């Protein structure tokens, strides 16, 4: 393998693995504590680190920028991950939540066509329908064989729609803040939201099992910083469309990972659904990569991932 090939392939592999780690970390953490506790501590730790870096770099953001990023933080961080991790905590397989999350760019194409009057190709809308059909096939298989209540599967969908709405809002506002500044404000906003939720639920204490703190280290280092960092690196060196295409490898990666780590079952419906979704994704992204088309991948990326 040539050095140039390694600089392209190795970061791509790292992106898929680290992005998938967020869904594995959600299942790992919610086995030790409620979702609100896991997310409160995750965002407190991540927010403290990011704030220290901002102060060290003397980052600046005005009040209007803070207001914008607070709204985006509630949509793209708090609502998205709150719903997603809660679903996993209720028994929704981590691979299924990864598949639901992977539909976000396709939903953004549809929302941007309505809200921003962006032009969407018919093939992109067909891809959206195919992608959602694949997700429903997987969910249907889970409902027949899993233990989670049916309404728990609604939570990842609501979270994905929240992230999609935040993405379109980001495109409409076009904020000028630096990436470090906006991700810091969003993270601190989410930390405040999750701590408030934990206090209301009575889950704001610090769990003592060492496995919980292993899960916190996992989601902060691997998922928040590792997944997001590699996404930015691959986006800037190989293009946002390439980076987002790689994210569609995270559902099968997560499913296989969860099967080995947690004994989650790989069902025929799950594999078939992933195949249908993959066809929809390829169809939609083929046109998303063309000029004057919506490129939803250049959006505020969630810390999971």
C-alpha cells in the first residue's frame, strides 16, 4: 500500500469505526446507568475539555452567535442524542439506532427542498423512500424478536428528525463562528439540558461502578472527539460527500460489533433492510454530489455520533 493510499484508506477506516463506537458506547453506558445520567456526565466532561481549549485559544463568539448555537445545540445534540440513547436504554438495538441515524442526510434533502427551496432530484426522493423502507424492514424484524416496546423505536426517529431540523436551520442561518466555538457552545448547552433532566428524574448522582466511567471515557474520547475529529479530517481532505458516504457503513459495522460485544442477534430482516437502505443511499448521494444540489453532509455533526 502506497503512502498516499494509506493516508486515504486508514482515516476512512478510522471514521467508520469511531463513528460506530458512539452507538456501542450508548449500549455500554445504559447498561450501567440511566440514559440521562450517562449523557449528563458525558457532556459535562466533554464540555469542560472544550471550554478549556477555547479559553486557551482565546476563541470569541458574540451574543447572537451564542443564541444561535444554543438553539442548534438543543436540536442537534440534546434532542438527537437524548432520544437516541434513551431508545437504546429501552432495548432498541444499537445497530438499528445507527441505521435510523444514517437516514439523516436523506431527510435533510427533503426538508431543504421544502424549507430552503433547494432543488431536489427525483432520484434523491426515491432514495429517501428506499432508505426509510429499509429502516422499517429492520424495525419490523426487531419488533418480532426483540424486547423493546414499540414506542421505544419512535425515539431514534424523533432524534434523527431533530438533527435534520437543526441541520437545515444551520444552512439557513449560515453562522460565522469557528467550529471550535460552536461545538463548545452546543456541548455546554446539551450538558445543561441533560443535567436538568437528570435532576428532574432523580438520576443526577455519580454512579460508582467502574464500568460506568469506562463507558464515559469511551463516549467522550472515542465517540465525541475521535468520531467528530476524523469526520472533520476526512471531510476536509477527501470531501464531505465521501465522508458522509462512509457513515453509511456504520450500521452494519455497529450490528456486527454489537453481535460480538453484547450478543445482539443479526437477523435476516436486519441484513435485508440494510441492503435496501444502502441502495437508497447510493442513489441519493449520487445526485447530492452533483453541482447545485443540496449537500446535507456539511452540517453540524452530532457528537456520536
